[in-house]
């Protein structure tokens, strides 16, 4: 089930699995250490959270990091974190910076693991 804002679509684990099958880029915004402990298979690590205090990196750095991962402003992308909070903040930043096809897996890793879905290390 998907819920849309202007450019951000909130998705669930079923939609995420469909997106993965379609080859849409999946970005894990958590710190590298969390990504390495376990992530959704096929996800790319693009750490946008400062591990020491949980804050987000600056907006221009968020855009640069996502673009460095190969995502252009008109590409489809799915963002997730641990709870959905940081991915939601990143999605809002990308929306503000002109990215137009953003999906937010709002349940993020907490939902994924609660459903016993596969985790890669």
C-alpha cells in the first residue's frame, strides 16, 4: 500500500519488494556500522546520519552522497533507515533539492526484521 505526498511516496515492505524486483535503487541511510550489522539485501550504503549524535549531515552533503551513489534527481529511489525518521528527513531534503521520484520505506529495518524478511550482512 502506497501513500503519496507531492514527490514522496510512503511504501510498505510488499511495495519495497516489488521495487527491488524492478531494480529501483534502495538506499540505507544509517551509519556504516549499522549497515554492516545487517541490511536489506540489495541496499546501497549511503550514510547520512552522524553516528556520534544521530544528527543528519548537511543538506548539500546529502544530495552529493545520493548523487555519488548513482541516483539522479529524476531517478526512482527508495530510502530507509532503522525506524523511518532519518530516511524521512533525507527524503524531505531530496524533495526540496529537486528529486522527484522518492519512496520512503517508513517501517524501515525495524519493520523488515519484525516480519522476518531476509537480511544481508
